[in-house]
């Protein structure tokens, strides 16, 4: 790996044989690690943790037209709500990654889900925009460990090529959650109102907890915190413990993490539109009523799922670097479909055409996320996996922090029109994908 001796406060992570320290002492079949079938059960349950987290965070987006009207929120304020969650997640994801690396995925995911479910249910009590803004911040902080914990669980229990597919599956959990959130929130809203929807959806998520505890009993050894071998420790000049935040600075010093962060930053705005703004776009541009919204909003996340798991698994079939690079290039082209939505609207196309274009773009985003994350995690030491995943999640949040208010302001200035926003969101990914493909000095992938 590249070294940074001129900057002793954040040295690069050293090269070693790429095998997890715990795996060397208790690998698959030893009694501490599960067999392949149990490993996939654990990976599926970790994916469902992501599903639950996205269901809870997406209820607001699914009910956005109703909540906006009930609390008197305009587009700019709605943008700040999205930004508030993203800002909190920007802080919560890296800290959550360090937290999960320290106590392990089994306990970390369980504790985190209980906290964020309570915060999600509390959304039902909000009287004003300000109160809702505070709760979005708290929800972002509470959900910070969700993605780092799910990725760590999938990577630790799965071996070899299964890891690439497993990481892609974890991303599919977010799209499944977004798919479920729309119809589920609308259905509960019709019967119990929008406040009842927040409580009901949060309560459903708690059903995951006992199943996770039972499913992971045979994989406790793999899901405990893994002590960092001497070869992986970060010997920072200030002698800060590498088991906490010191590793974050070292990870940021690697070319692998830097190029991954760049690609996340340029693809996240399209993802933000597809999951957060799409219901508002349908209501404004095509006058789709809240009761019919669920049929449309389920499609883009479904295609995101296909991109993350299907195309991500395709990339892992190639031993050389050409496979991931080819998938990233194809994915960037798919994302540009978002730029064609205003032209379709101008030609008189209906909401299903716009939905198809948005779904195509999200398939590209899903493939981009899955491939860049799997590639990144294959190049960092195993005991830094959650922190690396947390940094990638933080980069997405940063893009949402900036993008949310900007999208809202532009839409308000153009009287509810998205014609100026969507081409920019669709084309932004192209230069980032080219940079990722051609990035020099990237650390080598680790075996296993």
C-alpha cells in the first residue's frame, strides 16, 4: 500500500496477507464461524436490518404531500428535513462504524435498532416543523451504525466470492425498505392517519430483533469485535488508539477510500431524488394522489435492488479489474436516464414513463454503490471494514446535506418544476465514474 511518512498523524494502513485475524484462529467450520448456509442466513438478516432502517427513515418521504400540508411545510423546508437527517447521518455513520468495530455487529445492530425505532415512533408526536427537524437529526444519529454493522456482518460470515454478492445484497436491503415503506405507510395512513403510520411502521421493525438474536447464535464468533493484529494497527504520532477514531484518518489517507468517496458524492444526488423527492415530483408534475402513490414509488427502489445485487454480483464474477470498471461505466450511463425525464414530460408522457426513467437511473446508482463498496472493502484490512463503510455512508450524507436544500430552492424558484434539476442530477455521475475507473495508485485487493 502507499505510505504517507510525511504525515505521521494519519499513516496509511499497512499491507498484510488480507485475512481476518479471527478467521486465522477460528475459520469456517471451526465451531466459531458458521457454515455457508448459516452464513447466508446471517447475511440475509443483516440485509433485513438495512430494510428496517430504510422503512423507518422513508415513511416521511412516502407521506411527504400529507405531512407538508398538515404542518405547513414548503419545498425549501422539506429540503432542510432531508438535509437534517443526512447531516446527522454524516456524523453518526463514521462514529457508528467505530462503535460496531469495537463491540461487534451482533450487539451493535441489536442495540441500534431499538434506539432508532423509538425515535422513529416519536415522529407521530410532532406539532411543528421545528420539532420534526429535531427528530430527523436524532433519527440520523441513531441509524448511523446500521449500514456499517450490516456490512461488517455480511463480510465477516461470508467467504471468498460470496462476499461481493453479500455486500450487494446489503445494499438491496435499502431498496427493499424503500419499496415497502411507500405502500406500507400509505396503507397505515389511510386507516390510522399519518401520525399512526409513524408508530405502526416503527413497531413492525422491532419484530426483526428476536429473529436476529436467534439467527446469529451459530455465528457469535464471527460477529464479535475482532482485535486488530499488530500489522493492522495505526501507529499514530499522538498514540491514539486505533480501535476508535484513529483509523478513520488513516482510511481517508488511502487512494481506495478517496476514490470511493468521490464516486459516492456524485451518484448520491440521483439516489436522493429517487427515494426522497420522487413522490413530491409525481404529485406536482403528474398530480398523482397520495392514495395511488404506492404503486409508483415502489418501482425505482426495485430497480435499485436489481442494480445493487444483480449487477454487483456480475462484477464479482470477473477476476480482473475489468469487470468492476465495466459495470461502473455501464451504471453511469444508466443514471443519465434521469436527465431525460423533463423531455418525456414535455412530450406529454404520463407518470409511468417518468417512473421507468427514474427506475433506470436508480438501477445505475444501485450498481455503482454495490461495486464501489465491495471493491473498497476488499482493499482495506478486515478490522477496518465498518469504519470504511461508515466513511462511504458519510459521503452520501454529505451529498444529501448539500443536495436537499439546493433541490428544494431550485424547485421553489421555478414554481414546482423539476426541469432544471433532473438533467443536472442525471449527468453529475459521469465525471466521477471516469475518475474512479482511471484513478491511479489504488491499493491492491486483498485475497480471500
